[in-house]
């Protein structure tokens, strides 16, 4: 199994998490960048651990502090052999003071980087589904190497729209929460589904509220497989295959 989205640098003891990967039957972890600084640290981590890959990118909420130079650095870092995508990028409107204009600009600039380098991208979208969709539609020419909706939580209403753009849909522990609708999972082609933890955040039920760990990607996958009424092992095989196809720079060890 692969955890396709984790913030490993947020753990006190990253080494412990990585050492336990084998016991947890985790094949790979994709660490996620959110700033220039942690993108650099993510690369160092990936250099140290064979089974860790990373993304580089600037999170939407930091848009007002981004300098031109930062984007150049992200583009250079993204050429590293262990960088598998640009991310997480996108829009986050959950606080009223967020500056939408700078977020949109930063989002598009990073879509351009992904396209220039032939990399897929990972989208963070919070309270901004209409704008994310509109920007992607207007910039469809930049979606040639894959993209995914990380921690998908826009429900049934938007799923076909994002699928129509050719995107993958990735689910975190949030999909296991009792109040959340899971009925639309059946409408997503199996080869478009990815599963992630977003660890240390968003622990799936029954661990909700506790610090999340990469191995809990299985708890979420199990819940989805149950909802789809398919054999868990088959589902695991399918989503691992999907993850390797999406993050195509991952090399089989
Ligand atoms: Zn994340």
C-alpha cells in the first residue's frame, strides 16, 4: 500500500515512522511540500529514504508572501529525481481575510511549472470548488501530465466536473467520518481513485481527533472498499497501481 499524501516533516520522529513502514506493509510514502523551505527539507528526506518520495510547492494560504524568486526555486527543486509532483497547490477560502487574487495567481503559476516540467500536480481545495474548477477549465492546456484533487471533500456535486478534466480523486480519513456522504464513490471509475492520510491530520474513524499515521491509509481504503462492495485486497492492489501510474516517477524497488 502507498500513502499518497503525508506531511512527514510535521512528525516529531520521522525516522520512527519510516522504520515501521515495513511492518505496516507500506510500500511508499509521498511527502508533501507546502513552502519553499519544507520542499527543500522534503527532498532531503527523500534522498535519505529509498521508499519516500516528495512533492514541492507553495500552499495557497501563503500566497501573499511569495516572491518571484520562490517560484524559480520551486521549479529548480522540482527537477530532482525524487520529486514526483507539484503540490500542494490550489485555493483555500476558509478564512474571510484570504486574498483570493494572489491565491489564484500562485495557483496558475504553479500549474505552469508542472506543465513545463512534465509533472502531475496535487490540488488543495477548501471552500473554493467553483474557482478551482473554473481555473482548471480555463487552463486545460496545462493539464497534460495528470492532476489530483487531494482530500476530496466537495461531494457528489463536483465529482463529475473534476473527473471530466481528467483528474484523479484522492480520499483522506475525512471520507470515513460519520456525517460524510459516500454514496458518490460508486460514480468514480476505479482507476481514478487514490487514497491518502494527510497525516498527521485527519485520522480516519475510529481514530478521529488523534494524530494520524501513514499506515492508517488502510483504514480509509477499507471503508471505501466496503462502500464499493469490493474485496479489500483487490481494492488495495488497484489503488497502489493507480498511485504508481499517477506519480509516474516512483520507481519500483
Ligand atoms: Zn496536505
